[in-house]
C-alpha cells in the first residue's frame, strides 16, 4: 500500500504562512469576512496578498481593490485641498480624487497608523464598496 505516498503535501511548499492556513494571504486578508466582502461586492471574490501589509480583493467580474494597513503613516499627511473628509467605522478618514480612502487606525488624525483602500479597479460606485471593506478592517487593527 505504498500508493499513499504519491499524495502531495501542500503544507511543505507555501511561503511564510505562520502556521496559518495553507493560502498565502496577509493578516489583512485574514481579518476580512469573505461572505461580507462578497455581499459588499455583489459577487464572489478571491483574496490575494498585496505586498506584506495588504490584501488584494478580486471579484469574478474583474473588479478589484486593495486594502492595506500601515503603522507609520499619518492620516493628516493625506489631507489636501482636494480631499474629502469622511468618517469610516467611527474613525476620521479622507478620500482622494484618485480613488483612495485613508482611515486613521485611532481617533487622532495626527497619530501614526492608517488603513488604506485603493479602489480604482472598482469602477463606478466603488467608494461605497471600499467603505464597507474598510469598516471590516479598521476595527481589527486598532492603534
């Protein structure tokens, strides 16, 4: 019964998954509730790592966005004359004209730590979807 040895173990290949699931996703991906994300997108989605601090979300219809968590950036650095101030999950936030929303991880816009959503790939109405995703991520990465 040596045929059992032909099964390939997936746990040995995989990069730096720290004892987590076999899929190589970031902590940001792991913080997302996939069914809630699919509800926000209105279609099925898949997650992928985007650099070390981010999660790329791709819908099956081709829309995509990235959400990333940063420790050292400050929300106040992104407040410009052309940005719109928002509140996301009770935290101060700004939306840029280039389809990015930055949210403070705390309540002080001058403190280090932000969550960013890059949603140029969402097409029209993307800020509503991006905001729903941020509302999931921001409370899980307090600073």
